[in-house]
């Protein structure tokens, strides 16, 4: 049994970015993960603005590769 959830992709239409949509989606994901006592892991392209967003939402950088950064958020 996995000890985490993996968020494969989270895309928000550019017209709706910076309006709280992504944070609202993650709030629901966090509720499910926390209720299951599971971490959430994800990856993001190194050059993507999403890196700052994920860090602002409580994700912590765990690893970097040539193209990607990898993050985790532990359950609360």
C-alpha cells in the first residue's frame, strides 16, 4: 500500500491563474490526503512558475534532476 498520493498534473487555464483556483483545488486534495494520513508528491519542470506556487502551498523540495524538481507535502 502506498504511503503517498502522487499529483501527476495540475493545469489551470492561464485566464484563471492567480485567482485562487489552484489553491482551492489543492485544498480539496490536502483534505483527502490528510484524512488518509498520506503525503502528496509531485514534480514540476525546473523553469515553471508552478515551483513557487507549490512551495507557497507547503510543498518542500526533495530532489532535482536535469529538467524537473520534485516536492513533497507531509500530512497534517
